[in-house]
């Protein structure tokens, strides 16, 4: 199992942009991203300095990638 890297919410959003996600809007504490190409997915990323490991793992799973692929995008 690949060890999860430490990432902030903004780092995660930057990495997901490389996969085709775009910022839809930003609430006070979350960055909402959407994917226009199929499958159409929407992710809510907390805008924290460091994401909790469970939160980051859930975002990676929802994006449909592996932790190793995410680490390569950072």
C-alpha cells in the first residue's frame, strides 16, 4: 500500500486540475471542483493547511485514482 503524502486543500485542488477537474465555486471553507468529461464527478475539498488522511483518501477514491497516482500529480 502506498503511503499517503501530506497535502493541503489547495495542493489537492492543484493536483486534481491536472486530471481535468475545474473549480466550480468556493464556499468559505471548501473548494468545489467538477469534472466535465465523463464520468461527471463533483468533489468538495476542505480548504485546510493539511488534509486529514481519511479525508484525503476519500477524495482520492472519489476522483477514481490511486494514492500512487495522486502522489505523482503533486
